[in-house]
C-alpha cells in the first residue's frame, strides 16, 4: 500500500537516480508565491520552479482549466487532434510572428524540433552542405544530446561519447565572433534573448539585430530560444518583442504551462512545410490537459495589467537588491529584465552563489543560481509587492548569514 510509505529525503537516495541533489526539505503545498514543507514551514518562492510557475502555485485559472479538462479528455495520439491544442495554437499564432505551431512536452523537445527543422529546411532548399548551426558560449538549450551539444557548456555534453557534428560556438554579444564563423554552410543561428543558465546576460539590441542581418545575408534561419524568457517574463509576451527583431523559429516552454509540462515551437508556414508527415513527432505533444492549462496561462498573462505589473515588480526587486547591496557590498550589478533577474557576485564572493542559495532556504526563501557567480530570481509574474518585500527581508537575512560566516 502506498499509504504506508514514509516519504523522507532519505527515500530519494534509496530509490532515485543520483543525477540530482535536492534540498533536505520536501514541499507539500503551494499557494501563490508561498510554499509549505512537510513540517509546515512557509517559504517565499523567488525560484518559480526555474522560471516555470508563471502564475505562482495553484492559480485559480489554471486549477479550473485542469479540473474542467480532466472531466472531458486526457489524451489522444496525434492521429487525432483536439480542441484545447487548436485553441492554444490559434492564440499563439494571433499574438506572435508565427503562422504554425508544433507542440511537445518541454523546452529541450521544442529546441530539438527547432534544430531538426532548421537542418531539414536547409537540406531541402539548399542542399546537404548547408548543415552548420552557430550557437554561443554559456548558452543552454536543453538536455537531449543534440540540444546539450548546441548549448555552449561543454561540462553538460562531455562524457557521453561522440557529439553531433556541425555545431559551432561564437561569443555572446560579439558580432565579430559570429562573422568569423558564419558561411554558406550555416543553416541557423540559435540564440537566447537573455542567457539564462549562462548568468542572466541580456543580448544587446545591436547584437540581435546584427544576427538577423547575418542570417538574411547567408540564407540562414534565426532561431530564438525563449524557453526561459517567454510568456510574459520580460514584460512582453515574448522577449523578441522588446528588440524589434523577428525570428524564423521560436521555442517556448516553462512559463507556457505555468507548471504543467508543455512546450511549443513556433515558425512560419513556409519553414513549417519542411516537417512533412512522419518527419517528427511527440507522443504527448498537444496533450489536451497540457494545452488546456497553457491556454488558461496565456489568457491570464497576456494582458496589459499583468505585463505592466511584471515591469513594476522588476523595479521593486531592483530597489530592494540595491538597498541590500549598499549595506553588505556583495554584488557588482543586477542583470536581466522583468521577472528574470540575476545578482552578480563581486570578486570577494565570486564562486559562492550556492552559499547564498542555501542560506536563502535557511531563511525561508527559494532562490536560484545561474552558474557559480550569479544569484537568480524567477518568481511568479503576479507576485505581490508585499511578497517581494517579505522575500527580500529573508534574502537580506541570508546575505547577512553568508557575509558573517
């Protein structure tokens, strides 16, 4: 009987593959920006499941969508389509540059589909020689072998045998480094508008505009990975809208489902035509439950009130972090936009982001890291100002804990 199983952190070590090292606490309940563990201790959530819980925990609109759809239809194969998937796709098309949508389960799957589509488009339209993908150092695009190879962090892709070929890495925000690599062999440039795992590093407008021009000059596709920046996190539905640069392919996940697994690849009709029947697929892609929840998330987030609130919340975060830094002198800058922010540690605390992450949990706050030098914040887009200030009081206590050690 499962009711007889005693669930503790030790059970993880007993039954789970050891590729994660989770904290000792086990959350059991969430509401809005707050979470409670098995002992009933409350935490403020500035992590959002790594930029996933876009509307916090158990938002009524998402709960209602899930419950309503759960009484109707859970799953179909893609031999059939379904109403929630078509409604969601229609709304994504209406609100973005895209004309066609492909659904899957995660950001990695969305990027896998995007990279395969770019290669297939190039093969069909230009020939076998046009297969190189240019990505960037410190980038992150998922954990499948293809996506982790395109990602610019060798520590994630090393040790698994021969890597997929024809993948080149330039320097982020350095157009000259791209010009040195791009050629008629290039089928796509893949870029995050804000590098997430790489340290919350925003692209400059000039850089993204330059990439668009280079792609046009070399008949290559511009692929924007908006898995972490998408669905309202930067104050626009998608971050590309802040730059005046339109991609050929865009990937979305994380905040798209507000906590329910779903991913999407968006593109144009002409490019989409190269994924003909049978060339790619996903068993759970377009799942009615996932798409019903994602539709509710889009409807709730894509409003002037929520999107403007994201930018107001950013200013509260920055104000609080500045006050903490004036007192403790631990950061060099705060990078990012909207509810995707990174506090960069100074030379004295360089390499110690995990210490701040752990101290925050001690003080009743969920935070994140982005590498060893950045403390990352990616909370609910609708977190209240009172919750931000309470979370920042706890973060200050964590900073004090680290600096006093």
